[in-house]
C-alpha cells in the first residue's frame, strides 16, 4: 500500500532538496511512498508520515508555522495523538524543543525537554556558523534505534547552524558530533526523530537515514 509523506511548506526549508532526497531514498529502498510538499492542514492530516524542514531563525520558523491557519495544530495532532512517524530537519528538529533562545525567547512544540541555544565552542578559533562535514557518534540509544541502523563509525553528515539543542537529559539523544564541544546531532523519542544535520545534503549517509525513516514503524 502506498504511504504518503508530507513535507511541510511554511516558507522555510530546502523543500525541493528534501523532496528529491526522500524520493530517491524511497526508490533505492524499493519503498512505495508518495512524497508531497504541502502547506494544507487537511493534506497533512491525511498523510502517513510528516517531515518538517527548516532553515533560518527559530522564531521566524515558528511564526511561519503559526501564520498558516490550523497547520501547527494539525501537526501536533498527527504526531502526538495519531502517533505518525515524524522527522524534523535542522530548525525543524529545533522546534521540537520547549524553547529557542535566538533573538529572544520563542516557544517550541515542547516535545522534548530541551532548549535551543547559541553555539559557544571551547576553541575560539572554530567558526560559527558551524558549517561542513562532521563525524556522527551514536549514543547507546542511537545504536539500537531503527532510524540509525545504517549509520556506521566514521560516517559524516553535513551541518550548517549557529544554534544547537541542549537536552535536559540524554534519554532522547541518538547521536552527537563535535565542534568545540559536544553538539546534539540526532534526537528521537516515541514516533519522532530529528536531525541537526541536513540528510538531504549528506549524500549516501543522508539517503540511508531517510530510507530508514521511510520504513520505520514506531
């Protein structure tokens, strides 16, 4: 049976890149998935899986979501009540936190006990934004999570961000990277996962992770 994957269009994100990568991942894994980009709550409500991309400032992305009547509520209903698989990418992952501290304090979805804060590398020579390829290190939870099953030691993913998620505890931490200190790279709980890196820009590693998400049955 064909499953529908809704990529949320709220005016922020690499929508076409995400659409192409998810389509390619589905084809490579021989999965029957229909990938659609939409800003319509009724379409999101009917979808089987939800992907929330995001590029830019936390507050701007939050406002973009809230500006579309019924969209944020529909996403929450689909994820929290209907328990549909959810993937947040970059700021889409950050919005899973309780708060974002970028140009003020902004409310997130609150799905994770976490805040999004400015990156402050211990080495002042390290540049912000953190941009480029960095190695992923799986946590204990990440080593057994189905979405992480194709990630191997030494695998790298592509990052571009100035703010990062700080979790109150590591229960939802699936993977980290290093940039003058530990940086949350991948999170997950229940039917939701999020990546600080961009899987749609991370070549084979990113496509493998997207394929694992598309076949994941939480």
